[in-house]
C-alpha cells in the first residue's frame, strides 16, 4: 500500500517542506503502515494539534475491539481499497469539526495527495512518502518500450514515476551505481517529462507543500 500520511502544517516551521528524513518523518502522521489492507482505521485528534491513527476494526472478522486513545476525538474513519493495483484510501467523517479543502467532506471521500485537512485551527496536508524501488516490469507492461532507451521494460528492473497518477515507467537497474554503465533511465532527466515531478533517488514527499501554503496555514488568524 502507498505510504500515505498527513503532514502537520500548523508548526510555523519554514522547513516543513524539507525532504530530509528526520524532518518530514517528525511531522508526518503515517496512515498505511498502521493497518492490514481490510482494516478500518480511526483518525483521532489529540491534544496540542496532534493526530493518531489506530485500527478500530479488524478486516479479518476478529471480534476483539482494539483500544482507542484516551481523551481523543474520533474525527474520521479510513479504509483502503486496491484499485487496478494501486492503493486508494477513503475517508468517512465522524466529527463536525473536520473539513477537507475548506468544506465539510462527503459521507465518503477518496483521500488524495494534495488535499488539505483541517480540525479547528490545525491543518494537515495529505501527502505520500515516495522513494523509487526498482522491481521487475509488471506482466502487462513487459513488452512496452522504455521512453528513454527504447528497449523493452522487461530487460531490467523498472520504477514508476512518483507523481500523482503518472503512468511513466522507466528502467532503474542499479540505484547504488547511478553513474555506472547500467540502465538507470529513471535518472536521465531532472524532472518527469510527463508530469514535471522532480526526479529524486531519495525519499521525498509527494506533493511537497508550497511556501505560500505553509505561511497561510501558520497564520493564527486564518
């Protein structure tokens, strides 16, 4: 499942869009790693503008009810579905205080990178932590040609661009030797020609929060 998370913006930190692991990991409330695919997750508002994500119902039919945080408000429930091989997270609001992109959400809304969640005066950007992980070409793409070198994708490990809904696949044979004579086609450009997503070998947030968004979300009077 995608490593989706919620990036807290109400910290007033100008460095909230820094992609250093120690920085965004500290501000990100991760979603995907908290559950198995069929579990239902609760999104809880804690004190001091913090969030917690915990399993509220097991997808395996277990009758044992998981514990919930003390003195916490359940603001939404989350559920994951795999659609065309891609994990999709859906949100069901459970609190009148929760807003998505400035409005009350529908009874069931798909959670997408780039959305802005707010609870009271705190704000979170929906983002995913993405790092290229080479893998064999999916069977349905094996005979497709790499857009960089023109050879079939099946001849070397490949990665898909991390941009939202981008379908560009390229070879990425040896991440540990980016300057070697290998099919590291993924690194051929600084940005993806199809979606303009920066090409990076390190873990990064998708999307990265814009400085204007950080300034606005840190305004006490918004």
